[in-house]
C-alpha cells in the first residue's frame, strides 16, 4: 500500500517538475542530458521547452533519466517542463537481429549494423583466413545512404568502423592485428553481451580479441571491449544520426602490448568503394582542412569523411572525446582511398600494460548534404561542455 501511495505521489508530481540546463559559452548540438527526475515505475514521460519542442525521457538504473536536446545556443539557459505521456510508445531506438548480426534502428529506419557472422563471404574471391566479425557496417545516413565500406577490393582487410592495432610487439615478437592477410595477428569477435532498446537510446556491448599469431600457438594478447550506444536526436539544425563507441582495451596476459611509433592503426573508418580515387571522397577536419595531403599527420578534434550517394552527398564526422589519450589525436588521411585512421602512435610509442585499461571514446555524427563544420563543432562542444542539469518542483 505504501509503495502504491509513493508511486501515485511521484506520478502526480511529474507535471510540477522542471529541468534546467545550465548555459555554456558555445553552441551545443546533440546534447545528452541526465537529470534526476522522479519517475514512478512504468511512467512514460517527456520534457517540453519554452519553444514547444518535446523530448522523450528514458529512465536509467541509477534513478536518473536521459534525454537529448537537438540544439542549445551559446549562453542560453534552457528550462523544460516534465509531463507524463498518455500511453507508452514503441522504443524509438531498437536493437535486434540484422542480416549479418545486430541492427540498430532509429524511428523504424536502419541506422547501423554490427557484423557478428564472420563466415559469410560478400564476394567469392575472399579467402577464408581473412574473414572476420566484430565491426560496424553498414552505417547509414538519415536518408538511408550507406557511408561505410567492407572488404574493398584494394584493401580487403578494411571493414567499416574497426579498431585493431597495426605495428605491435607482444612477448618480444612483432605482430599485426590490422593486416590479417599477413597472418601475424587478427582481431575477431569473441562474444556479444548486453543489448537494450529505449525511447532515447539503445545499444549493445561486445568483446573482441586481438590474437597474436606470430608464435608457435595463437595467444590472445588484448581484450577489446566495445560499447555502442545510438541516440534519437530531435530538433537539431538538420537531420543527423548520432552514436557513441567506447572501447576498453585490457591485456589478456601478464605481458604488455607495446605499440611503437607508426603512421596508422588503432581506429579506422572506411568509406564505400564508389568513393575511391584521389577525387572520390570528401574530407574536412576541425581545423578546416579539406586537402587530405595537407591534413595527413595533423591533429584534430573531429574529422569528416563523405562522398556521393543517392542522397547527393553523405558522410560521417568522427568526434574524439577530450579525455582521449593524446587528444587532439593525429590523423592518417589516405591519399587515394576513402579511409582515415585516428593514430595516437604518430606522436610516439606507448604501451598498454596489464591491469591498466586503455579507454577511448568517439561520437559519430552521420549527415546528408554538404559537411557542416558549425554543426560538427556544436556536436563536439557537447563533449567538451557536457550538460549540467538541475531539477526543481
């Protein structure tokens, strides 16, 4: 009886709650907000700002709620009123089976896929020993255009969005998890973990293994644990798909993984085959660089890769979180392929040591149309100036 009374009190108090988001000195877009909103079990609630824009709220396990604000101008204080929706709606972000693994859909449209079936050949000419799973492809723009490539004919070991290391040393031996055709190492999917769908975000967790093949027997050198979370973003300056990738890498043995200075590896984004060639792809960095030769080796907060699609032009901006190692991180912009890598090793060697997890976070903003530097910067500002919220009655 007391629990029912408490739930009724919470429900009746929802409409009296207001959420205030503190201002920042910069424009922010796709701002993820967590607020301590009181919710009764089973409540489906939203928050509406002074412009009439309404945002769904998703309850979290720590008694907070998450929502995403499309855009907040610099120095603006945003206040939203909380209300209970009349009835529940299907999850806006849904995770479920896809053609070759997991698919995340947003508002009923396919947004991205995580490949879990390593045995399916996209072409007959691909050798079995180079097949792999544990990467994102295809990733789609808001219009549905595909903005990633897989098993390209010129570099068959490239896969959409993937995170293996290239030049590495393990137990005194040279290994390479990126160039699987060299048979010194590989990265493969080990297991898919938690999956969730929701009104605001949905995603999954997975564990990949970087296996050293340079010795007499294969040894897992590194665990590469992924967490992928996709968001509904409404009332942004333009239609965007937004998702986060967090990688947590830990040593699988008592031996460290040594990473010498090198010019590529650790994170890769590969575009579709039709973007191949010197003039086939569009690049743009946070420093305003569009020439891939001039951008090679430069450091950037974010980098965009795009090209021609059925929507005209589509592409992906990859935003680094400010707490990433050696941020802003150097780039490898390939001179004639639609591909770039984010490479801390360009600044010198480093080591992943036992008992010390190495964590990297990226946010992806997928768009149609010309690359919008102001929008990408506003999205990155949301990482540098995360939401600070308060709740009052």
